[in-house]
């Protein structure tokens, strides 16, 4: 009887130890990019420069839109919100990424990992929604120019922007809550540059079916529907532009849309390559390089594509920094 009791007690202790391993995650190890010291040093310098230019460029856009009277239009208002998102994304990921590159890996606390993932989700979801709003703005401006000022009022722009922020915060909360319910019983090593849902699923030992299902369901309103709206908007825009008799007017109309289309293509192509393509078509290093595109380089490119080649932006810059 005593022997049975002891065996039962030993099993209870073992079960308790397993439960502890499954639930009490203190920190994760991020491997980052495992390469030679020279390559990592080169990446460290490159990403550092890109990060500084990104922050400065997007802060300049926000300042110009806020201070210049010529830029008080819906399009530039949305661009300033995009710049806010393009500051949040790298500021959330790059500092820890640089530390990992410098030390050939590093640790991140469980709370820090979930926080990083939450902010990342907010920024990604917001950009999906904002790019859709901006396509609608271009549609109204080109297809209904006489009604543009009455449709895209200041109040309407504020509602569209803050609705995008609210929905992004909501979906990020749902995703982070799901990620926090994952159980980890093996080595807490994430073979990635930052905390993302896919690498977390890869090291989880609990069932991830419900999270994958949730991810696909949320992709409908945040990826599928936005792409559909963007495509429909630009089909109508192309039809309207082709009916314009003047070649000069057609070129001007297309030029106002080319920047937006370029950003949409870069954003969604990288997004699809990471989250939609089957895992058999990806390697760990490919996934890391692709993630650098939309977390580090895309926030740098956006201000240049959208604004710095724009005559209104150039004029606003000259007003702040006049030539002697």
C-alpha cells in the first residue's frame, strides 16, 4: 500500500513538473541571423543606417503635413498616418534585432515577446486597412472629382483613420491572446529575428489548429477584403482615366496612383511570401530576409515613394529649409 502511494506521489510530481514546463515560460531565445561575424557586422551597420533614416524621414513627413497649409488634404493626412505606422514598426523590432545581430542571438522575456508581437500586429493590420482607405480616396478623387470635397471631408478622414487604428488594435489583441495560450514544452528557441506567430507555432507543443483557423478567418477582412476593394477601385480608376481626352491629364491622373500601387505591391508581395506560401517553398533564412523587407526596408521606402518625389512635399521642405 505504501509502495503504491509512493508511486502515485512520484507520478503526481512528474505531471506537475510537465505542467510547469508547459505554462511557466520566462523567456525565449531568438537566434536571429546565424552567420559569420563579418556578415553580421555588415547587417548591423546597414540596418542601423536604414533605421535612423527611416525614423528621420517619417518624422519629417509628419511634421510637414502638420505644419504646411498646402498639405492639409485627405491624401497627405493618410500619408502622415502611414508614417506613424512606419515609425512604430521598426522602433518595435529593430533595436532588439540589432542586439541579436551583435551578440549572435539573444533572449527576450515572455512578456516582451508578446508585447513585440502585439505592436507588430497593430502596425501590419493598420497598414492593410490604411492602404485600402487610400485606394478609396484615389477612387473618389479621380472618378468623382466634383463630389470629392463633400465626400472626403476632414471629419470623414478622421473617422476612416481612427477606425483603422481601432480595428487594428482589436485584431492584434485577439492574435496576441491566442499566441499567449500556446504551450511550450521543448527548447524555447525561436529561429527568427523577432517574435512572430508562425515561429511561435513552430516551437509550440500544444495543438495550433484553432490558431491557424483563426489566422485564416482574420485574413478575410484584413487581407482578402482590402485586396478586393483595392482591385475594384483601380479597375474603375483605369476606366475613368482612359476616358480622359488629354494625354497630359491622363499621365497626371496615373502619376497620382502610381506611388500607392507601388507601396501596395511591395507590402502585399512580402506579406504573401511569408504567410501564404507553403512552408515547403520557404527556408528559415529566406523567411528572415523577407521579414526584413516589410519590417525594416518597407518603412524606409514608403516616404520616398509617396512623398519626397512629390512637388507639394518638395515645396513644403523648401519653406522649412529655404535655400540661402
